C-alpha cells in the first residue's frame, strides 16, 4: 500500500477515476497513474489547516509514460 497527497478540485466518489502525474526519478518523463476510487472517508476534525478534507482509497487501474510536456491539470502530486 502506498500513501501520498494530491490536490483535487473536488472530493471524488466511489467508482470515479483519479489521474495522478508523477515525474520519473531521472526527470526525463512523467508517469501517469489512473486509479479507481474504492472508498472515501471524510475528515471531521480540522485541527490543522494542512489536514486533508478526505482520505481516498483507490486501486491502480492503468499507468503509462508521457513526456515532460504532458500535463494533467489539477491532479499533480504534492
């Protein structure tokens, strides 16, 4: 299991697709991951301004490589 933080324009629903773009370790290309949302847990406590609004569980559906010119707006890993 892997945990990471992304900014999304809205909290996704179960069954929806999330696309995350990551830079390769050599920074020569991007790797695009497509996930299917399997669960959403809303955070009731807002103790910190950095706290996430929700935790999303998702399973990897597909991944592929792209060039550094490829952009997936609003889905970039922090």
